C-alpha cells in the first residue's frame, strides 16, 4: 500500500449556473451535466428556496419534494459514465410571483465506490446553480444616493438587478478605474466607496434589456 493517498478526480461540468425564468417564456430550462472524468460519477441535485436573498436575514430552505416551493428539479439523482451527458430539468408551476423568487440548486458529485487498490481521496467539486423566477410585471426601480465618495444604491423594485461594467474616471477618459459588479435583489441596499468625486457609470440588467446608468 502506498504511503501517500492517491487523488481520484471527479470532473463534473455544467452547461450553465444561472437559470433566469422570464415572463412570457417557457417556465422551464435544462442544465446539462457532464462527466469529463475517467470514473463513474454519482450526482445529486438538491433545491433550496432563498428567502430574503442578499440581505442579512437571508435563509436557505430545503425543498424536500417537488410540491414544496413551486419548483420542480428532475431528476434529483443521476449516474454518469465517463464522457456521458445528462440533463436536469428546472421548472416552476403555478402563477408567477408578484415579487421575484430566488432558488439555489446544489448540483454536486456524491461519494460512490472508489476504484482503486490503495488508499484514495476523492475530490468532489459541486456548483450552486442560481434560479430566478421573475414576476409577470417587473418594476425597475433603482434608487441611488451620492455623498462625496460614497455611492449607495437601493433596489426598490420587485426583481433583481445585475449591476456591472462599472467605471469611473478622475477626468474625462483619463485615470479610469473599474468598479465591482453586484447582483442586487429586491429590497437590498449596496454601499461602496468610489475613488473620485466624478460621475459613476454602470450598466444594469434585469435579464433582458441592458441600460446605461450614471450615478
């Protein structure tokens, strides 16, 4: 027996890690799961509803059955041979919510037999796929306040906003800095310190059209 354990790699890949279910479009989408390793892989897909997403009161509630929380994840258990691809369906049922609902689906390899004649450590890396169920009528209402070098943005709408491609320059097109991105859920407030007293430029999106904003 070897004095040191070997490493058995389980290489799982996903086609996407964000499922954005927009109104007026099918209420389902598939995530393709692939096994790029050299061993059989056992995969679980466990759904959770995220309550008060992005806030200090955020809670993660396990959905034990497909009737819980209005979210269908099927299948919840998959066996993948090396090189094999399978799809996991994510679907919602019932009426669209008045305010966005947020879910996470933990897709991860789970322990299976170790195909080795020696001690082995199996490295298993999973993903926490984000599922957004948008309301029928999205209210786009970002409210911003600038006090000196402090920028505060509040999402007073009913759907999350992706705030990205932030940029600020000390002078026009000179000494420019990139600013961090943020997903801002309904009711969330985000405060950051910016380097200059000049206008801040961002792009924002609710998963559809992209808007240019200046704060």
